[in-house]
C-alpha cells in the first residue's frame, strides 16, 4: 500500500495575452510555484479529502460513488464529457455549486468514477479500500497562474498512479499524454470550456507556444528563467479587459491589427532567441528583457494595464529590471525578469519597495519541470503532509518527471 | 511709415513622431502659443533688434550689410543657400557661433540682404532708412514646439510686409507660399537641414500631415482642440531617442515594423475622424483621445517615454484625461487633451497636481490660425511693444491671416 506525492507547476503567460484571442501565437511557461499532493490507500472504504486551499475537508464512502467500468478509448478519457455523471456528482457532493470547493470535489469524483480500480477488488476480497487525497498549493487561487490546472494535473496523476495506470511499459510520452488528457477532463469539470494550455504547461513543464485551434507545441531550447512574480492584489477582470480590447479593435482595426501582429512577432522572436545555439546567456536575458518591455508597452497601449501594474514597472525600471503584466491585465500579476547578474540585495530592495505598495511578491522560476511523482517508503499522516512548506517540496531531489 | 505686428504659432506633433523617420505619416498642428513681432521704419540707418527671449539686443548699420539686388526666382528665395553671404554675415554679427542668439541674428540679416528695399531708396533720397525689429515669444526655446520656426515665419512676414512684397495683387495662397519659402530659408540658417514642417505649420495654421520626401498636406476639416501642454523640464535628447528606436528596430524588425505601421495608421485614423461630416463633437473628441492614448502607448513601447512623462499620464488619467508625449520623448513635453466637457475646476486641479511635480503647464489650443499681420495706426516704442503679454496679443481681433 504505497504512499505517493504528486507535484505539478502553475503557469504564466510570457508573451501574447490578448493577441491570442485574435489567432496570434502566445507563449506560456511553467511556474516554479506548484501544487503538491498526497495520495495513499486507506482500508475503511473512505475517500478522505483535505484541500485546505479551497476549504474542502470531506470524506465520502466509495460504495456511494458511481463507477464507470468500461468506456470507449480506455484508458484515455471518453471524447465527450459524461453529463449524466456530472449531474449525479453535483447532487452527491452537496456543496454550494460553482465554488472552488465544489468544483475541486466534483473533478476528483469524476476522475475517480473512471480511474478507481481498487474498490472493485475490495468488494471481492471483503476489504473496504479507499484513500487519502490531500493537496497543498503554493499558487494563489484565481490569479491567472493556472492553480486549477496544477490541481487537475496533480489529481489526474495521483489517481492514475494509485490505480496502476502509470506503472506499465508505455513510454514517458504516452504516460504524459494520459495524464494531460485526464487533467484536461478535470479542467473541463472546473471551467466548462478551458483552452487546454494550462494543463499542458503544467504536465510538460518548460515553455510552450500556442495558437487558437492549433496544437500546443513545446518551445525548443527554452532555458529556465528567474522572475519576481508580483500579485498587485487588484482583482483581474478578464472578461472586461478582453471586451475593451475588442471595442478598441472594432473602432480602429487598422491601428490595432498591426499591434496584435507585433505581439505575435514577440513570441516568434522569443522562439528564435532560444533557438540560437551557443549564445551567451547574458545576451539572451538582455534580449528577453527587451521583449518583456515591448510586450508590456503594447498591452498598455491596448489599454489593459492598471496603475498598480505601472507602479510595478516604475519600481523595477528604477532598478534596471524589466517587467510586464501577465494574463488579462487590468490588475492581477506582473512578472519581473531577474537576470543572472542581479544581486540578492537588489532583489531584496525591489521586494521591499513592492511590498510597501501592498503587493505580494514571490521569487520563482519559469520553465522548470512539469508533473512529478514520488513514491514514499511508508505511509504518513495527513497532518504531517499538510505541515510541509514550499521549501520542503522544492528540496526533494528524486521526483520522477514525465517531461 | 507704418508699424506692423506679425504673429506666428509654434507647432506640436500630434501623432507619428519617430515613425516619421521610417517613412510613415505624421500629424502636426499649430500651437496656440505664438511669437509676436514688431517691425517699423527708423530714419537713422540702423536696424535696431530686440529679441529678449534669446538675449539679443543689438543695432547694425544698414550700409554695412551686404545687399543682393537681383537673384534667380525673384521674389522667391534662390534655390540654393548663399553660403558666401552666410559666411560674411557670420563674421559681421560677431557673436559666439551657433547660439540661439547668433543664429537668430544671422537669419534676420540673411533675409534682410535679399528683401530690404528701403535702404536703396534712402541712399538716393539722403534718408538713412532702417527699422526696429523686436520679437516676444510665448514658446519655450528648444522644447520641440517650433519656436525657431515661429520666429522664422514672423521674421519673413515682417520683412516681406515692410518691403511691400505682401501688398500686391497676388492671391492669399501666393503670399502664404512666399512667406513659407522665406521662412524656410531662415530655418535653414538656424538649423542647417530642417524638414520644413515647422515653418509650414506655423505659416498655414491648422494641422498638416507629412511624410518624408513628400509634400506637406493640410489636414482637411481639422477642428481646433484644447490641450494642456506640460513641459516636464526634463531635457530632450532627440538624437539619443532616435538612435534607441533604431537599435530596437534593428534587433527586432518583425516586432517594431508593425508598431510603426500602427502609428502610421493613427494619423490616417485621425484624418478619417475629421473627414466625417456632421459628427458629434464630443464623439470626435472621445475618439481623438483614444488615438492619443494608443499613440503614447506605442511610443512608450518603443522605449521613448520617461518617468516624468508617465507621471503626466498617471495624473491626467486619474482625472479621466488622455495624454501623450509630443516630440522625440525621453523628456520634453506632453499634451493632455481637454475635452469640451472638462470643467475649469478640473483643469485647475490637474495643473496644480502637475505643477506640484515641478512641471510647467500652459493651457493652449492646437489648430488655430497661422501667420497673421496687423497694421498699426501709429508707431509705438520698443519698450511698449515688449511690455505686452500673451493675453494682449491673443485679444487682438483684426489680424490679417494668410490661411
């Protein structure tokens, strides 16, 4: 009865937010802030769930949960969502609808219905089965950093791992694809109509380029970059910002369209930058910083910045650092590139200045590994798992990554 | 022996700075801040010059100044600059070279050499001739607001008027063209290789569109607009900014070129805006403000803004007003559009906030009349002329305009 940790990163959009709505290429990378999950068998027939980040602490009897034994495409998820099952589960969890808590619970039970194998065995052998499922996330919820995708990837990986789907002979690519597809199912439960970018980045790690309606492609040669991530705590209003850009584009298409083209070309230039072999890393970072600067400028010109985001720019620019908003803008988060030559003292100063404005700062990297699994030698208590902090999980060296 | 005032506006670039370097269209308008000139005959053979704005107070004997009696293309200026004359005059004025003061003096003497007719008459009749020439300008010198062009247009008009070139039967267009061509000569004396845009805007008034190597065209239907002009007092560094944009364009041509296209299209959209007949003025101003906003954003994205210019944007944006840098950027001036519905109280508040930052604010309009002449009934003293303030000249109703 093994105990597993699974771990999956959040994501940030590096370049191309908003332009992606108009069919342009965008670039996203995995974020060093991750969700970490404990999954281990129980023997009392219960799923014991602890998700403190969304205030979900609950236990369900496995025998009460619907179970799908066969389906088209096994072991990959069915091509269409099982709406009947979704409705059943909605009634079953009996939590206020469409809260982070209820969506997280339903996503878990939806994947459980397909992937859980040990409850059948338990019935036959008289054992009750069940498992502990706990998640701690270092990602702020609802900040555009892919916290739900990192949850979905952790969840899919945990259930696939516990039920033996990842221990077969398949290639790493096959296993990664299986995880990503089930994580996408969980994302659909949570979001309705997700793009699939967040779960893909979280599964693969590194950086990807994507375009509406086209396959998400890893960005070749991408090197991990250090960033200071600043949450302005100004609520994002994604729909409002998207609508404002649309209004501007409809008023002045001849002006706005080439701006969207320019943003598209920033992602292409970023790709070209990492494709150059043997280049000096400080040159790479300097060029990347310039792209950061220009992309923010174009987003501001499209009207999606915010005084708080401009404040981040003002403070970082005084220290010679390049920042841009990330995501829909109008609030939310900004990324500040920390070049390799930036001293810890400078980072401390900028953090202090930003925090004095009421912002929340986190040092992190972009482009690190995707989903990972760790098999523990012995069961641990949920309390012990929940007591571990970000540094504990980051210090673990022997994750098995699928990227 | 009549006494004349001449008056000519400065200019501001409304849209297209920097992009114009790459062959894109830009838009400029005449500025409500003007230079005003007194010219009247003397009988002692002296040109008595008072230009307090460039610290030039001098008197020259007419008989010592070279005189060109005939030239190709008369009365229009010769097609090439008279370099021999320029050298002679440089020695004659005996002021430190290439100061605003020496250039203003040489420009005056250069035009005098061609245009002065009364010194010949004086010699024959035993009268000594001569004239007073005094200028007061409301334009800050070296702020990118066309102060030298407004001086050049005032100067050309004053000498043409005093010497009878503007009193013939020619059309207004002919006279305007004669003024503009001589003003361009003065600009060449002052700047070496001017574009001709500043003197054209100053002569014509209103607004113009221009493109490198093409004819400067008036912007049809342009309506006068109110602006708050803010001088950040941060010195401009035109060459540095132009070079920085060039560097960015060379590094990322595929990104920067569509940005320059977008700026081009802002001027085109501005033209289209004013070409629409019977449109609501508040709608026009709202659209114009959006173009102001986007153009500044694009300039900032090109890297030519400055914290002081961003401060102007921040303050005006809090009061719901749209601003952009004007000119080369990296310092210099910003324009804030004052819509018709903006109350005097709001204008007072924004001025107060901007002045508290150490900036200099001037309320003015863009798109007013070009060069004007006023014939006074009786001579006045230089001291009296110099005592008049901006409001005095603005209150004069019966200027003869050539636009």
